[in-house]
């Protein structure tokens, strides 16, 4: 009988991910994905978005169920607060992307995670979106992410997990680098 | 008498092996082929060590100390083993090597195409064609500067330079300079231009931070002693990534000073993120600067841990000064994300963003979907070899001292291949 080293289990199937990486290296056209969302106005600043289908591996794909997201603004914006604000969804997207990355990288490095908590904060000067000062941008003036991670690893190894998750994060890239956005009306 | 050297070799004809490029790697291969009595010729578009003569900036010095400069059967023997060769020193070193080995170099002979021909190759040049059984591509890793697409959108008022066209600060006007890239080159150019009194902004992406001296010894001594430079291409996790790593932030100066981002900011250089685009005369920088610096600091820490552990295990601890750790890279709270080039009077952008080899004349189907040469540790195809690429067979493959192990492996493989076609036994792997 072989003596097997203790394997970390963070619920990430790293082997499948590595196999996918290998397969997509050999068939780069299958690596082209298209993500979609649809949004419908409800009332006031309240809207409801759904995500379900997407394209990847050369064919149409779908989530197991349709996911719905209500977005609105808080009452101090004279709105009904039926959901998180759109900018908060951006923080949610970044947090969940980096956290998924931490788990995947930890699994790949055989590091057992016990808890991963991320706290995000983003500053915004409303003079931008209200058109008070044209020098002020509409979006965040910065985002701060603080991770608290309990894992079987040294402080340095944990710092490296977090660094690597940024390097491989789609949302981190979307936020830190410009993206061409085409908005049309049909 | 001018033609005496030429008469020794036919202007063109048939030969066992054509080596393309008379730099250190091509000459090292020539030496190993000669040792095996394999008939060959070294074709050189210009003179020996041509790109060192014509395509380097004035203040450049090697990143490796003199004692490390060695080629098969040849080594530095000067009075300053701990110094770093200047460009003219390197030219003299390689020139001296070519004379020492009596290399069959045909200078001012530009290869215009290489095609497969029967069980060998046909090499066309501007001075006639050669038929050969094997070709060694030793034209170097620095064929053409890899300039990002964003460069095309720069306003016309801005002068763009690359390390091949930059010589010294004297060629610049008085405006500010944006240096793109935080490799050894980017940092060295940013440093000397800032010292010339011009404003310098440095765009920083992924980079490798190294101290020049660690615990009293040159970092190259450590990398050599610990075996890091000997790490093989088939023993690293992700060789594609490892080959893309920029050159470590080092400079060779008489003071043996460390040149890192902290040294530059202390002298007034402004750091910004990776250049990601140019729109309406504004350069845009990634918001990932902190992440890239944190990654480089972490990697440096890991490397130093490894060096210290090695020193301890070898019982070297007592002879050496104590371990050191270096301050984290200092950054402004919110580095700028955009730069209006006209308003900020930036008149020059220098792309120190690396190079890719130029194999435009290689008409053999040996390229991947991105146009990169496919090779297995320098073995490209039967009878076709390449030399000197980044991490080609070993981490040291692109260094002068890295050529020897590679050419020994590959010349053995090449010789076995020739014997096979002569009816001998199959070549073993070049391991």
C-alpha cells in the first residue's frame, strides 16, 4: 500500500481545471466564451437582471437555473431600495472572483483553507455622476480589498495565494484595465 | 590580400552544417562542431558580435560579473573578475573568441531564406546559396523589439524609441520621458534619463526584483551556486510562462549598486501601472501596479529564503554576513491611471518591452499559431536547431555563460543525427 501525503480539499476539482487548460491550449477556438446578461427596467431606479445562457467550448451552454438580480438605490437617493446598487454588484463580482481564485490556487498548491473572508470598500465622489464637477470621474476613485484567511499555510504562502488570485482574475483585469464598451440601441 | 580570408572557404556550396549568426552562441556551437570535426560555416549578416556593435545603448554593461563570462574553452582572464563588461568589452570578448577558435565565419552575408531540401536544408543568402544537412539558428533572441499595439495610437508629436534605437540621454529633447517596461533595460534607461535632469515616468507590469549583492556576494554567484541557473526547461511547471519572464532588475556598475523601483522613486522617477492603451493623446495605465509590486516583493522574499536555506545546509552561514531582507516596494497611495502626453510635456516614449526573435527568413513549418518558433529545448526539427532563446534548455540559456551546456547537448544531438543519416544508430535524446 502506498503512503499518500495528506491532500487539501477545498472543494475545487483542480485536475479538471488543469485538464481543461491543457485541452484549451490545444484547441484555442474552444476557449472563446461569451457571457450574457439581460436586464429589464421595473420602476424608478429598480431593474431586474437575469443570467442563464452563455457560449463556450464551441457551443451554447446554460446555468442549471436562471439567476435573478434586483438592482436599485437606497432610500437616501429617493429610491425604494429593492436591491443592491449596481456599483455594489461590481464589488460583489470582484470579491467573488478573487475568492474563487484563492480557493483554486490553494487547492493547486495543496493548502487547506478553513475560512476566507474578504471585505471590500470603494470610494466614490457623487459630484461626478451628478455632473457637479467635470474633473471628478463617475466611477470609483479606488477599491480596497482586505482578505482574512485562515489556512494551513505561512503568512507568505497566504500572501502569495492572494497575489496569484489577482493575476488570474477576470474581474480584477476588467477593473484595472480599460475595456472597450459598445452600447447600441435596437 | 583582402580576399585571403574569403578564399579559405568557398563563397557558397555544400557543407554539413550552416550556423546562422556569429554571436557568442553561434561561435560556441562552431567550436563544438569543430571539436567533432563536423564541416560547417558560420554566416553573419554583419560583423562578429554584430548586434553588440550596432544595437546597444552606450552605457550598457552585462548583468553578469566578468568571472562568469565564459564560452567553451575560453574564459575572462582580466584584472577585474567582479566587474561588468561594457559593450565594447563584450565585442572584444566575442571577437577574441572567434579568433581563438578560428571560426569559419562568413561576415556580411545575410541569410534570406532557409527551406527544407531533401533530407537537409537549402540556405539562401545575398552571397549565394548553401546546401547543408543541418542548420543552427543562432541569430539571437533580440531580433525585433516587441512593442505593444498601443504604440500605434501615440500622437505624432511623441518620439518613440526602443532599446535598439536609444543611445543616451543626449539624443532626447528636454521634454518628459515615459519608459514602458520594468525589466533591467527599463530601469537602467529610466535611471540614466532621470539623472540627466529629465522628468521620467516608468510604466511597471510584471517584473523580477533582485539585489545586486546579497550577503556580500553577487546575486549571480548565488543563482549559479544554488543551481537556479541550471534549472532545466523540462523540469519547471510552466515553461511557456517561465520563458516570458522579463530580465531581472539588475545593473552592472563599478559601485555594484542595486537598482530597484525604490532606488528610482528615491531619485524622483514616478511609477505607474502597465501601459494598457493610448486614447485621445492620453496614455492609460493599469490599476494593477500594487499587485505587480507585491508579487515581485513576495518572489524576492521566497528566493532569499531559498538562498539562506542553501547557505545554512552547506555550512556557509558562518563565513557570510547575516541574511538581509529588503524594504517592500514603496508606492504612492493612488498612482495615476492616465497621462495626458501633451499637457504633461511628455515628448519621448521608450518601449523597453522585450524582443522577439526574427525568423522571417525561416521558410519551414516550425511555428505555432502565434508565430512563435516551436522547439523542444532547442531541437526544432530534424537537423534544425536554435540557440540563445530565453530559458531555451536552462534558465541560463540566454546568458553568455549559458551557451556552453546548451551547445554541448545540441551539438551531440546534431552529430548523432548526421551519423544516423549516414547509416548509424538513432540519436539519443539530448538530456
